[in-house]
C-alpha cells in the first residue's frame, strides 16, 4: 500500500519539515500494524532468529520497525539533496506549493509532485521541454493540461533521482512510463480545483490519501 499524506496550513521548509515526514512515517507503520518499540521487542524475542541475537541487537531491530522508531528516525540527504531515512525501511517523497504540504510514503521508491495552477508562459515552456504529443495536448487543452504533465514529469524524476529534465522527449501522456532511468506507473491524483498532483511508483498498487 502506498499512502499520500496532505497537510494544509503553516509548515517549515527544508530540514525544518523533517518532523512532519516522521509523523507520516509513524502513521504509515501504525496503519500497517507496526507495534510500539517494546511490543515489537517482545514479538522479535519470540522468533527463533531473535533468540540467537543479543538483547541490544534485538532491541535495535524492534525500534527500526516500530512507530516509536519512525518518530525518532534519522533523515539524511543524498549528494543531490534528496532526503531519505538512514535506518527506517521506508521510502518517501515530499512536495509543497503554497500552503499545501504532501508526502508519499511507500515500501518502494516513489515520487510525488503538487503544484498550484498559476499563470505562466505554459505554451512556450511546453514547446521547449515537452514531447511533441504533450505539446499538442497542452495547446489544445490549456493551462491545467500543462500542469498535469508538469507534475507527472516531476514525480517521475523524483522516483528515479534523475530530476525533471532527465526524461527528455519522453511522452508522459500514458500512465506507464519507460525511460533510460527505468520505468514506473505515473498517475494523477485528484486534489481539488486550482491544483494538480501526480505520483510515481514502480507498480500499480492502491494509494490512500490521508490528512495530517
């Protein structure tokens, strides 16, 4: 299950927003039935593999898969600035625009992008950066169509780590995208009027939208 968390209001950007990512991760694990750390310790100690490990090792493993561990998880950044959990076995992707913050949490690599629809030279941008089919689509359908494709490209770039411009002339109108970086399902998410959102995942699995 992939889960997308949304928060509307004031929030901190950059590293200051790591607390919200931890909240989302803790909720994700809780909905998956993960225990608190001490309960997880009891479960692990009852397993044959755990009986052969020392208590400190078992306790560390219990915290890693627990909701408590998520609330305290260390978040680092790659050389390109992408944040990730150092020890927690979860993947996440963050996006924000205006007063809306969103975070996709998954067991697999993922990407998400959210954009408020605002006036811009969308036809000129589409002609320069989009594929020919995408440009025709935007020319026929207007500004909202442009932001739909923009968010799909951004979400895919976050999943692969290649960024927006890495996809080149690939056509993002279909939901299944293949590039030199890999392949993924890239879908639009209904977030109401005045905005567009898209997410990318290696497989077409259910997505749950949750308010923080």
